[in-house]
């Protein structure tokens, strides 16, 4: 057993709400993220509801996916929405130039995406084509989706295509990575283009928040220019940050499985950069938007490893292990800390791509360790964040030193208090002494996610290797809670 951590939670001083959309998901036309993973078509032998895989729908409903972002990603700035409406047999086949050069038959388009979000009960985030499209194309797409029934020509065309009532577009992405695959623009130019497109994107129904293409990692100049030029026009600025075990070279990110402890440590060290990036981008935003009206939307985050051996490298397929569960939990703890500014996020990506919730292979499906983290943190959705003070021992590996313990806490809609504790140390258990200030909790229950190997993962043949289990190791006495976190574990406690 290693040294102890102490945690104080100000249960009597609730902070800002953790917006449910922080648990959003990203789905792109990329590999089998949509085709095969979500959409199999009505005639498929795979059990489906109007073309959507039944197993995937059910699994995603079970973790209450609050919001889905679509159609990209890099794909979005080459996507023309008219290709994806009307009779499927008449939709044009194109090449997906970003992801593997494969045929894109457009059988999953606007109606299919909206139908999917409706089946999940999720809010919608549609990313418009800014890089290679026109303001008119975007404004017409918005009109097609949101104009009230029986009004415009586009509303009638929507009805002819099977949908009378308008949909709600909760978020409109004004391009994606405009500094890169979205058009290789300079920040000032991108900001002007953003303002131009926003001027003409007017929803016919519902509120539609506009999310500007934001920085990646530490590109603070981008945030500065965007906030200066577009700040008054936008509702959110995106932030993208991918966690990699080896962050020196994109061509060599490191494998998803079979890694040494040094790469466990470097991954969990790298992912905590998220805290610094959010802090520093927020500080720039504070200068232009002290009321915090504009959200920071972390709409692409998660791990990115070398593609799984034997797969198309353009499909970004990777296994998902206990290490990914740690990354997910650490990031959610960071988002909770920054709840005032981070009001939406989307992990990349929902099914079969990068740090996925679910993996599929033909008719088979498996839940990843990351899925189980989203399950454990369900009480965080819409809960009040609570201030926490943490004094943690350090986990050291080679030249890396990181806090062994990470924590976040919320007061849930159910009135209960929920505390997530992460022990990233793969070698030592750490006792935690925890105080919940201002509240007399009498009962504690818990769940734990852990496994014996650092790269433990679930496969189609062994789907239950990493799965949450009941945890009875927390004790309350005289207002103090004591708990020992096993090595490499995530423990979520409920206190009443
Ligand atoms: O998620 C994969 C890709 O990563 C997205 O398409 C792009 O926005 C980012 O570079």
C-alpha cells in the first residue's frame, strides 16, 4: 500500500452545473463508425430498427447519450448535404478522400442522422461545410432541417422526403479544424469566414447554438483571434486535443495494447494536459467574454494510437483498454472542474473509431472499458459540480511524476452526492481520507472498474474482462469516509 491522499469536498457550496452534453459523442463518416457500426440498413440480417443496429441503439440508450455530433470531423468540410437526401438509390456515390479513399454512398444522410438522434433522445450537433461549401449551402441546409411544416419550398421538400415536422439543430458547427483539413486558413481569415456563414444561418425553429472551429492543443493565438473577431457572434469555441502515448511524432503514436508501463504513464501524463489547455484557453476567453457566455466545447477528445494491426490505417480502429478508461475518467474529472466554461464535449468517436464506446464486427458488439466509465459517471449529467481540495501522493515512472489520485464530485439531481476517485498508480493501492463538508452522509455505496493487466480489454469472445463491479470498501465514521483505492482503479461512490 502506498501513501494516503486526502480529499475535502464542499458539499455545502455547489458550483456550476455539469452540462449533460459534456457526455456527448462524435460520429463521423469514417471507417465503420457509421456504416456497419450504427447503420446497417433495413434489409440487413443484423437485427435493426429501421436500419439502425438494435444492439448499438440499446447500449447507447443505457448510458443516456445526451448529444451526438455529425457528420465530421474532416469529412464535414467536404460534405454536401444534398448528396444525403432523397431516395437512397439516387444518392451519388463519392470518395471519402479523408478516410481511406473508400466509396461513400450517402445512404446515411440528414434524415438518418436525425432519426438516430431521435431514437436516442439526444440533442443534435450538425457540423456545416465551411471549407468547401458556401454560405448559401449552409443556410439552405439549416432551413431544410428547421423550417416549420408547410412553409418554404425546402420545408416541402423535407416533407416529400418523409419528414413533415422540423427538427431541432441544437448546435451548428461552423466548420471543423479550419486551420487544417477544414481549409488551411489563418485564424483571422477563419474568423471572418465564421462571421460570414453565421450571418446567414438562421433556424426556422428552435435555438441553435453556433460553435466556431477552435484551437487544437496549445494554439492560443487561434483562440485570441477567434474571440477577438468572432466572439460576439458565436456561442461556443471548439477545442480539440488527442491523447497519445508518444506525442513527439504523429507517425508513431504507440500501440493500443501490449505497451510497457512507461507508456501507461506517458499516456496518463499527456492526457492531463487537458487541464492546462482548458485553463489557458479559458483565460483568453475571459478577457473577451467575462460573463462566460461563450462555451468552450471540447468536441474532439480521447486517445489516438497506431491503427490496429491488419486494419485499414484510414479507419482509425483501435482496441480500448483499462488505460483508456483511466483517460476517460481523468478527463471527465477535468471537465467537472471547468464546468463553468466547458458546457459541451464529444469524445472521438462513438463506435469503432479511436476511443470508442462500442466495437462491432459483423453482427457482434462489445462494450469497451470507456463505455463503462460513461456508465459510472451517469449521475454527473446535469448535476451540480462541487468544489474539491485534493492532496495526492505522486506516481513516478522514469522521468514522469503525476498525482496518483484524481477526484471529482457532484450533487446529483437525485439529491445524492457522487464522488469519482481514480488511482492511476498501477503498482500501489492508495488509501483516501475523504470529508464531505456541510453534509452528514450516513450511507455509502460504490462501484469499481479495474483489472489485473494495464491493457486489459474486452473482446467479442470475452466481453466481460473489464466491467464495473459493486464496491463495498468505503466506510463512514463520524462524518469521515475512508476508502482504499486498489492499483489502477476507478471508484465511484454514492453518499446519502
Ligand atoms: O476524429 C478524427 C479526426 O481528427 C477528425 O475528423 C478531425 O477533426 C481530427 O483531426
